[in-house]
């Protein structure tokens, strides 16, 4: 069930990323668009690895601890992205 949900989330994220890239190509960039695009790229990487590890777990090639470890070790990546958006985006885009 978890693998099916990860595949569904990957599909939705891929469609969303395609739409976001098309919108950026058509209308240009903005801070909000770049922040959302970066977050969705991080989510795509997270889901790809989680899906792979889930598949390996189901094939009994790795333990559940590998999947659990990936999930918990990846959380700080989201924190780094949030910090980057909060600290770096304002000066780069000229926010007061």
C-alpha cells in the first residue's frame, strides 16, 4: 500500500513540476515560483528514494530501518531549504 501511495505521489509531483516549469518558461520567474519549484524538486528526490527503498524492502533486499533512516535523515534538507528561502531570498529579490 505504501509503495502505491509513493508512486501516486511521484506521479502527481511529476505533473506538478512539469506545469511549474512550463509556467516559469511562459511567464518568467518570481520568488514564490522558485521557492515552490525548489521544494518540489526536493520532494521528488525524497519520494524517488523512498519508493526505491520501499520496493527493496518488499523484495526483502533491505530492512525497514533503511527506509526509516532515509525518511528521518532527509528531514533536515527541508529545514535547510526553508532557511535558504527565508534568509537568502529577501536580499536576492530586493525585499525590504
